[in-house]
């Protein structure tokens, strides 16, 4: 198995993910939407969202920005690893893999923080008025939590991919790693698709929530 072919496979994955690359960003983009609403109380209309919900939504937006930064850096590093592999610069590739392992852990930690803020939002749903808005809020936070779980799954597969790449680079381009790389990337793509679908649902539900509470 040719080193360039394996490198090309990774490169093809990275190039073909114009849409899937969004999956790296959607947790951040979705959470930014959480921070986008204006909440107020008016006795005549009875619309109310508690401050704790609003604050959790803002914190989720802040976490999302950090996820955006980390995942964008990860995409760039995977490209550099592929280039180092293709050129046979295995020491450089290993250094990049170790760097990315640390970033991958940081991304996972931020995803967990995002899930905590979504849970904080869910805790305050009972005080939201009108009741229909609370119901939509429940659907929204559920979609958000599902999205985070798929993001964590994606992150886990990225970690696994880095492990295989590390083995490959240590063995100076072992051809046996190709099949494993293909399997992991397939699963990463499946998780990316799930995240994209949940993000679309989430955005639609949040727009409805804002409409009901405005």
C-alpha cells in the first residue's frame, strides 16, 4: 500500500467535508444561537423566561466560540499530519499528532461544558411562560444535548484516528493502517451527518422558542 494513497485518502476526506466540516462547527454555531435571544416579562402577554435560563444560554454561546476555535485548529492540523505522512516526515507527523491529542482533549472538555449549560437551561424550563414555549424549550434542549453527544462521539473517533496515525507514523508508514483509517473516517462522517441534522432541528426549534417568548 502506497504512503501517498493513505495520505490522499485522509486529504480527500478533509477536502470533501465542506458540508461535513460544518459538523465541527455546529455545536458552536448552535450554542451561539442560544445566546441570541432577548427575554423580557410583560404581564399583558404573560411571556417570561427566567434570568438563569438566559445566563446559561449566554454561557453556552461563550463555550461554543471556544469549540469553534479548537475544531478549526484541528482541521488544519489533520491536513498538516497528512502532508507530513505523504512526505515521509514521520517525526514531524508524530509531533503534530501529540499536539492534536492535547487539543482533542480540550475540545471534549468544552463539549461537556456545553452539555452542562444545556442542562442548566432545561432545569429552568418550568418557569417559562407561555407553556407552549416551555414545551418547545424542552424539545430544543433535548436536541442540543443529542447534538453534543454526537459531537463527543465524533471527538472520540478523532482521538482513535490520531492513535492509528501515531502507530502508522512510528512504523514509517505501515500499510496495514489504511483499512482502520477508512473505518474510522466512515464513522466520523456518520457522526458529522447526525450533528448536522440535529443542528438544523435545533435552529428551527430555537427560532420557534424566540417567537413564542418575544
